């Protein structure tokens, strides 16, 4: 699965991507699952299912939650998209 997150606002934003069960996804992606993005900056994440992994063993990754915030609590703007390749 490929996910792209871009800060389209005028101030830095922080994001964190978690699985639905609340576990941090660090280590399951080639990038970071938590990061600060400056205005105009984009971050791309790639999740790869390990070869031979059973479909039911990865149930916690079927739903992901993206949390985005700013330092001062004001409104930020992000653009995201994702796609899955089989």
C-alpha cells in the first residue's frame, strides 16, 4: 500500500499513522509513521506485506488512522491519497 501526505497549509503540521488497534506502525514501512511536515513538504509511505504472511495475521493493518495536528492547535491543511496494489 502506498500513502502520500502533503502539507498544503502555511504552518508545520505533525502526523502519526497508527493501525486501528492503536499500535505504532514504525518498522512496517520504508519511511516513518510519525513526522513533522513543513509547508509544501510531502511524505510518501510504502507498506509491503512480508512474503508468505497469512492474510488473517495482518488484520490490525486493514484499518489505519491518520492523526494530524499543529503546534498551536490552529487549522492546518493536508492533502492525502492512498492506493493498494495486489
